[in-house]
């Protein structure tokens, strides 16, 4: 079994965040697809809080403005150039974390 070292990129935002009238997660996913990363997953959180306050509002069983995380894993050489454009997209609406992972 061979392990390969790669980078895991996590972007944390809220469901209602948008940029130029478009949902932020859609903008990010489109950008990642055009950047030819191996793939990405959008995770929707149930509850959370951060600098901008609590992330959920419950209305008749519906949750609004849930915490959201977008995750992708790829080679460091492919992820590194994406960091600045991604930070510009999310501005102060979220944050990015990266960590090294071993992929089987």
C-alpha cells in the first residue's frame, strides 16, 4: 500500500453568504472546478457559532444560514496558487484552513 502526501483545503462560510449576487459556495465550487482540483465536497452543518455570531436560525423546522464547509484534497502545487483568490472571494465571511494528509 502506497501513501501519498497531499493537502486538504477547508473553507468555512455560511449558507447565506454571497458574492456579486451569487451564492458563495457555488462561486467557490465553480472556481475549484475550473482550477481542475481532483474534487470537492460541500458539507452543511447543523449548528455553530463564530465571530459573526450563531450560525442557525430555526423557522418552522427550517434552518437558515447554516454553517458550511467546502473541502478539497489535491497536490500542494495545485492548492497553493488557489489560496489568495479564494481568500479574496470569501473576504471576512469565513476562513480557510489547510493541512497535510496521507492519501491511500
